[in-house]
């Protein structure tokens, strides 16, 4: 079962994501392009998952995390999670 790609809001942080990244930061434009591409792949992702079972981590989140990892030269997933906190 495919998990949802909804943002968790302020579940873990009291600072909004929009406040963390400056308005003219290049990452915002990259994010827009990535989100548009992932939206076009939505049907393909749905076809890969069944309708029952426990929800998985959405593939969109995994792709975005991998992109952040490569853009910021983070060597491992563990370091990525440490830097995201």
C-alpha cells in the first residue's frame, strides 16, 4: 500500500519549512521542478502498489531525500537524518 505524501505540518518542529528556506534560494526552483515531475509520475507510482497492507514510505519522499543527499553531498542516510533535525 502506497503511503501519502502529505506534509506532517508542525509535528516535529515549531518552525515552518517556508521560514527555513529564503524566498530566493535556488532550492525552491529545484523543488518546484521536482514536484512537477513527481506529480506526472503519480499514476505510475500507484500502479506499483497494492490496495491492502501497511502504508509504505511514499516514493516521492524517498526521491526528494535522495536528491537532497546528492545536492548537499551528504554521504549517508544517517547523516541526512542528522542534518535534517
